[in-house]
């Protein structure tokens, strides 16, 4: 969900693995908003796949054109550095400098003698590859980048702190200014003087000593000032934000002021939900904060049945963070957890134990996929609920969901119930159920 609150994004590709399943999902979020993307291919100090193959995969799988800005020279133990297409310089890699801020040596490509001495047998290979990429690869175009149609690609090794500076320079030079936001009522420009913002993430227990919950808010327009009063649109109440936070990695500090495009953390005592809008009085509801249907499902069972209340509380709060999704079947007292990857199940079980004192285990469940269901015909929706109730559940936000035991079952249900809409995504809409 963090991607719904950014104006541009950095996509890191593992040079050995290429495009991974999670990357495809995140790309779908970026494509919903045409978010500009900068790409960094990592781990050049290890044996990776050929650069050309990686670019082909990015273009074919993620459906975005690639314009390599730097190009790798060797890999693994023979990694020599990168060639920078725009400056026509060779940047030379040195091992053992990853824990330092260092300025790599660079040589102009026109200085053939020094380049050949630095690269040795890789010189001729580099010259051939330069000819190849200049003829076959896209040239970088800022307008196409800002439209989300083209991504500049950089190569390097984050662990070796090499190539990272190129990415940071690109963010400074090319990333767009804050773009405002789209509300149900109107478009809100970042330059507007009055404060508006929306909550895109809630994190529980960031401070284990206080069991706090922090709502992360993207400021869309105007200026935040410590102690200012804002309207919580969903509840219609005015609240005072006196202790907003800013974050840098694991550090936090109090924010005295913040501007359009900034992210602030607001202490949440259970009254703030993802998707909530805050303004200086105007009624606005920002859109574009999606849920995606999970791909893996498990039934969760308590070792101590007396802690059912703590389990449900923990699952709902963790689902708010996006760590997992929870479904409560209408016809039985099960709790089903949905996730994108296997690791999420392990993380949730550990956090339930550490943060909520709940010890649980997972069991297989006959669910293959989930779809949120709705209809413009209330009578048809009620008939649908009565006929297929064994497959229906409520998610953590009390949205009606169809839990299909197989893809075949889902396809048959969609054919038999043409007036029912089956959605693979759900947007947060406070105060509404769609």
C-alpha cells in the first residue's frame, strides 16, 4: 500500500533471480497510477544472469520499456564496474568498500589507453556491448519515464555500495514533484494552500514498550503544523494532531511541520482506518488504495481456545498493516488467513505470539483463491448469499468475499451469477461497503 502514497518508485531486481512474483504484484499497483519507476539491478558482485536477458524479462513480464543508463562490465569475481551511457564514462569497482562512502574512480571512454589498462580483456567485450545497446535499447526519455512507460535501468551492488549513487542522482534529477491526489469529489492539487491528507498504512506495536499504533499519512496539499486541528472526514470530528512523527529507517522524531508529498505518522487509538481522509474542513475522500486478493490460504487454530478474542484482535490489526488478510466464513467459526507468500504466515504467527500473547498453528484449508463480491441488484446479492453461503466470508473490513476451492469453481460461479461482480482487488472506502 505504500506505493499508493508515492510519486515515484525504485524497483530493485535481484540479478540472479530476475523478476519475482512479488515484483509483478507491486508493478500492478504502480500501473494503476502510472507511477514513474527507476530500476536497479543488484548483486553484480555475484554471478548473475546476462544483462540483456534481464532487460528482456523486465520488458516482457512487467510490460515496461527499459532504457539502461549504466551497463555492467563483468560480474561476480570478475566484476570491473559499469559504463555510464549518458556521461560516456567507465566507473571502476573496488572490492571491500561496501561499508564506506567512497567515490569510485572513473575514466572517460575517449581515454582508450586508461580504459583498456583498467579493463584488460573486458575492453573489447565492452565496446561490442556498447554498440549493441546503442542500437537495440531505448534511449532515456524523461516524458516517457514520467508517464510510467519507460524505466531507466542501473546496475551495481548495494552490498558493495557501488552504483547506488547513480540511482540517487536519478531520483534527484528525474523524479516528479508531488502530484496531488484524486478524491471522489475532485482532484486536489499539491499546490493548494489548505491541508489535506490520507492514511495509507497502519503499523501496530512500533514501540514495544507502549504497544502503540501509528497511522501513516501522506500529505496531499498544504502544510502540517504541530498542534493544528484537522477534520477527520469519515467521523466528521475535528481532532488535534500535536505529536506527529517523521521516520528515517528505525529512527523517529517529532515533526514540527511537513508539506505536500511528505509522510507523517499520527498516533492511532483505534479511531483511524486505512483510507481515512483529513482536511481543514472540506469533505473529501481520496481514492486509489487497493487490497489485492491473496494467493495462499491457511486455517488458523489456537493452542489455547480461551484466547479467541486476542487472536481476532491481532489478526485484524495485522491485516490493517497488509501483513496478511483474515476471512471469517459465514457458515462456521473458522478463521482463515490469506497471504501472498509463505513467509507471511510465519511472520504473522511469530508476531501474534510476541505482540499479542497468542500461540497458534496453521492447518490446510480448501481455498484456492478469493474474490470480493458485490452487485447493483440487492435482491440478487441476497439470493447469491443464500445459495452459496458455504463459500462466503467477511474479510477484516467486513467486506463480503467469495472463497473458491478451485479456479474451476470460481469460473462456474461467475458464469452462473452474471449480476454478481467478482473483484480481485478491493479499494478502501471508509464508511462504504461496495
